[in-house]
C-alpha cells in the first residue's frame, strides 16, 4: 500500500507536475479533488515560491554585505530584516526591511516597533497586484518613494 492510498478521498492530494515554466525554477503542483462523480485538476504556482525567492535574496544580500562586518538576516513576524551584528566600535549601517503581502500601515507599525537604527523598506508586490494602494499608503505615512518599477 502506498502512503497516498491512506489519504481521504475528498481532501486535496498533491503531486508534482512539470509545467511549461518549470525550467525557470517555478514548480507547479496539481490538486485533485476526487468526489464520487467529479474530478477537478487545478494548476497553480506553489505558494512558497515567492517566499523562497525572498529568503534567497535576503541571505545572498547579507552574504555580500558581510565582507567588512557580519550582516545578519532575521525574520520579524512576516517581514525580513537585514542588519549589522553587534559592534564593539564604529557606527551601524542602515537596516534593510523586506515585506511582501502586507499593507503599508502594517509594515510601518512592525518596522517602527523593531527598528534599532535608520532603515529602508523594500515592499514587494506581485505583478498581478496593483502597486498604487501600497505606494499611496507609504506616501500618506510620509515616506519618500523611489520610481515605480513596472514596465
């Protein structure tokens, strides 16, 4: 008996499917809901793809910045913060905060509560989500914004 044979027939059963964009590092999964008469297959990106990409970016960025002094990555709630390790002397560099999937007010609340020094925020939104509400939220909170990165 395979482990999948013990699964409840009405719960999603996951198996890896090779999609057309799998060559670019995005994995697709297929969810099968098997009822008595229905069979539904839905292809969608794995939910952790963007979170994995953010994790890779944060750790790679910290690796590069650690050339002169250790630069650490920590997850604070749903956000990532990159900052200097404790120093014996010298000034601290700016903290870098990375956020995904939150509104500007929530990001600002978390960052202000946990920031130890000057900081910058990189708010990431997917291509399908409009960035105008996020930009307007940060503008209303008094942040200076860079140019939009959409083409």
